[in-house]
C-alpha cells in the first residue's frame, strides 16, 4: 500500500512529498554515526544510547506527523509513506543500538 501511495503521490506531482526524503536520510545518519562509534558505549552506566535512540525515534515520529499535517492535498499518500519510513526508523534504531554496544545477533 505504501508503494502504491508513493507512486500515486509522485506521479500526481505532489512536490510536498519530497520532504519525506529527510526522514530516511536521518535514519542513515544515525546508523553511520553508530558505526563510527562502534563499541565505544559498550559499558555505558548512564544509558546514553537509550536516550539517543529514544530521542531519535521521537523526533522521527514528530517529523513524520508534521509532514503529514503539512501536506494538505496528499495526506493519505503522506500517511502511508510515514508508516513506511517509521519501519525504516525502527530498523535503523535496532542496528544503531547493536553498533553502539558492539553486540551483534
């Protein structure tokens, strides 16, 4: 459903949907930073990684909700894209958490 709404929104020339490219870029940035800091927070007594991951997830949700609210003419395609990007965000947070602690499955 998300792919159908994505194609429908871009074919319909809804330029407001291009702002959704910021959300996966933020997810990839988190994974890259976690990769560079791999293992440095292995023994973290202050739970900094939890704060980083939770803040990241909260900002992703707030950003997606704002973008859905902002794109007035294409709210249904925007909502489908937001749900799809939230799944990407969850996976990025999972990988980043493993990278921060250097404990892989």
